[in-house]
């Protein structure tokens, strides 16, 4: 077999598969062991004994179908026989209608007692309780049984799950528009004895569904995880059941051709095939930079300097805030700056945020072998803009051989970027509008830097998660709207902040230019005011500064 891209080395040939997958059972009767296949029976047995269960599955393996059968039996049973309501939450309205259709069909076939006067699947208005105590009515589907229980198919709106009681089935959880909120809402059900069944194929390694599975396997959650993938279902008679339904004669040659056709349908997209059929989550839905490449660029732990304030700090006087930050700078920021190599050139990237996300400052040196190294990072949460300016300017003024900076000038970041450019020079401080045009031109080289191993970053879980959050969206590498939880403080959310700051620093390191070397001759007047105390015609002098090369407009080129 030829080599394949990504983490896949090769795909097994038909002959390498175990006999349980390749051979046709001697009975040729797919129903010899009952209506359900082995994995379907095992899933329902797990659900019978556990309140919290997860099925990570391959596509079309019959787990949802088995769950519909179990739901019909449960809703038709009396309370003393384990009867209960079932609420199905699919990722689409069509999925809900399909599930409720399965349940109705099974109830009819097994002659279960439905409510008097029932003549089909009911469409009704479900009162959806909101977090603020209000309610709204949404369209839902329902089957009612004489037992007094019902099966209801709802939308994926997280709010409507919290007020339910019974068995909740969340199907294709990884594909819900707000999967994290859906899962969080469902977890509250266990307080009053509810049961939760989460069923899904994978949708990326960073998806909350995959994170829930990993945390459950670590013992952080009480969910029991059941696995069934395409080859498992084939070994349990999936092909033979397809033949039974289609009226085909099952043969080993036919099975081989069917199996290869299913896998071959994915073409060269092996990662999608493994995710859909084999339960191997991709690095993400369009994730741009695989986690293994990020970790390869993180050789060691380095300082991540974090500054976070409550809302009261902004109410203090500017003198107080400036004094407080000066002390913080002296204690925390000065040591890593003093440790920088004075022989190397340095650049800087900054991603701005004021309240919700993190402002991140990423200094970067250019090693002799042209590797770009980030010696430390500064993360600021809810830090007033004046203090962000104070910290940023201190860093720039103390970076050895500082060459350039690239700053987020989008939205509220424009002010700080402009003021910084005024102080240090518009030719050296690049004010970047983070839009699709910039991402399209500059994120591919950033991606290539990870592939080539020319980045050297601090080893940190949040930094890795920020970079992994970058996705290929409509052909452009950028951040989706989804925010991830900070690992150090569960109250904070991140939006790829370190990823963008490092990308801006890398962008600055590729720009032409070099530090302007000069020696200061002391204080002097410059611009028009350099001619006399008042300037031409009595006009006031524009500004005062030090050093040759100083010009009007507020530029301070520094010097060493």
C-alpha cells in the first residue's frame, strides 16, 4: 500500500482484516440471534445498568435504532416495570422526526398499548423554560402511551433540556450547534434521578464530545463509554442485514466489494473516513495545525505571566493603577526581560482584548539558525487599556535589538496600536486589521512554520489549545466563533488569543527592516520647534524628545 498523508501510515487491505469481518455466517440468517446485532444488545444492556452512558460510534451502526426500540418499550411499560418518559434531542429537526417514526413503527409492530384516540405522531407546542424564568413555545413531536409516559423529540436548544425529567437521548451530540451547552444542560438532570444517553460519531479532536469522552475515561465524569465502529458492526452482521433488507444474496465476494465501496467512497480523504467509520477524531473539523506539530514546537516550560483584575481595579485612580503595575513589572516582568540574549534581534506580537478574552503579548527572538523563539508570554484579563499600554511599552523599551512589532488594530485594539505606533514609529509598529484578507495572506506561512519546526514556544496547555483552535474555514485559516475554557481558571474563556499574538510576532519577524542604531546626545528640540522655542512664526514647538533621528509626530525610536 502507498504512504498516506497525515497520521495514517496506510489502510489495511481486505485480506488483512480478521475473519469475523470477511466471512459470511454459515446460517445466512441475520436474524438468527434476534432483531438486534450484538453491539446493539450490548449498548442496551449498558443503558439498563447505568444512568450516564456515552456511545462513540461509526456511522450507521444502528445504535440510534436500538435506542428507539428501547425507548418504545420503556414508554409503554408501567412505572413498577421501569416505565419512563424519553426525550430525544437531535442535531436537526429531521433527525427528531426520524427517531419518533422509528418508535411509532416499533410500537405498532409490537402491539404496544398507546393512548386512547392516538392516530399518529403528534405535533404539539412544547413549553420551553428559559434560564431567566420566562418560557416560549417550540414545535415538537410526541407519541403518548396508555402507561401515561411519552416519547418526545425536541430541538437542540440547550434551555429546553434543564426542566425535563426522564431519559434524555442526545443524538449526534458532536454536531449540535452548541454541543458544550447541550451537554452541560443535560448534566443537571441527574440531580432528580434522570438518565442521559449521549450518542455520536466524532467531529474533531477538540470537540466537547471528544473531550467529554476523554474526561470520562479519566474518571472525571461518571459516564460509561461504549465503543462500536464500522468493522465491529460488519463483524456483527451489518452486511448480512443490508442484504436481508435489500433482497440481495450475501456472498463473500459481494461483502468484499461492498466493504471496499463504503471505505472507497471517502476517496483520498482518509482522515474523514477514519473519523466517520473508525472513531478516530480528526485534529478538528478543518483544524489547520495538528496537535503533534504544536507539541513538537514546545520543548520546555517557560514563563506565562498572567495579570487579571476584577472590575474594581478600573475604578482606582490612574496614579494608583500605574504604581501598582510598576511594582508588578519590577517583580514579574523585569526578570525574564533581563534574561534575554542581548545579541539577538527581537520582535513582538500583540492580540488585544479588554474584557471577555485575554490580551496576549508575545515577544520573539530570531535565533542564529533562524528559529523564532518565544521566551515568555504575557496574558492580561480585564486589564485597563492604560495599564496594557504601560506593560506593552515597558516590554518594547527593554527588548534587545528590537526590530518591529505587529499589533491587533481591530476594534478596540486600534487605539492602543495607534498610540504605540505614534510613540515608537509607524514604520516599526505595524497596525494589523485582522480580517480575511490578512489571514489569507499570512496564516499559511504561520502554518508552514509549525510544519518546518522553526518555531520554539513555551510548553503550555492553553497556548496549545489556542493554536489548535485555528481552523480552515472556507479556505482561510482563522479562528471560529467558539470559545474554549481556560485550563488555569475555569471562569475565563479563550478565543485563540495566544495563537494570534504568536502569529503576529511571526509576521513581524518576516518583515524587512532593522533596528535604527544611534547614540543620544541628550535632550533636544525637534520638528519645527527645534529652530526656536516657539517654532516658525510663533507656533508652539510640536514635541520634545531625545536622540538623533527624532522627528515630529511623536516617534520615539529608542536607541542602544
